[in-house]
C-alpha cells in the first residue's frame, strides 16, 4: 500500500466495479495470511500482496455480468471475453516501472494451473507465488460468487480437495 500507483488502481476499481473491489481486498488478506503462515520473505509477501490487489484490474475493461454465475454457463463468446481480463490487466501494467516482472506475471497467469488447463495461456510453469495467488483466487471467487455461484466454505474446501494435484 506504500505505492501510490497501486492505491490509484485499486481506488479506480472500487469506483467501476465495487464487487471486484471487495473480492480484491478479501483476496489480498487471504494471500497475506498464507504468506505469513508460510513464513515467506518480506519481498515475496509484498509481491504476492501487490499482485492480489491488482490481479483483476483487467475486469474494468469488460462489460460482462459475472456475479453469482458460473463462467461455464456463459455463451462461448462471453466466456472468451471474460477470460481476456488477465491479458487486459497485464497489458495495463506491462510498462509500469513500479511493478516487478513477477507481479506482472502473476496478474497474467492468476487463472492458469499446473495441469495446463487454465487460461489465458494454458501454462503449466507457474511460480510458487502465482500458484498461491491462483488457489486463493478460487477460494475467494467461490465464496464471493465471482465467476462461480456462491458457495459455502465447506463446499469450497471440498472442491479444493477434489482438484488438488491437478
């Protein structure tokens, strides 16, 4: 939060998409708690927290409704549009000197997974920080109902148990 550009982008997100703002703050808390639990180095924790605050920046460039809706239930065209938000977010910060390359990559890859079945690039080569962000992202999206129908915490934990190792 000491970086004015991060604050500026988060505040703009709050004005345009209040639901994503709430999700962003929840995700930031979740990733920071994870970083503390894992006793991560200060710099890694900072990168994780910054990327969590900015990860859905690209959603401000979409007009789709994705609250309490499973993305898979959208039309193929709308699914593709939604999936572009990672690229839009990365493009918005790609030239920013106030972000590290790692933070930019986390914004781009936060929906990819080790099985190579995520998006946008179907990459299976993700840093540990990106993996943490991606898992925390799924948890909070399901609880908040962003890109998923809202679920109870026990349902989210059950889902994570099903997909672990994927």
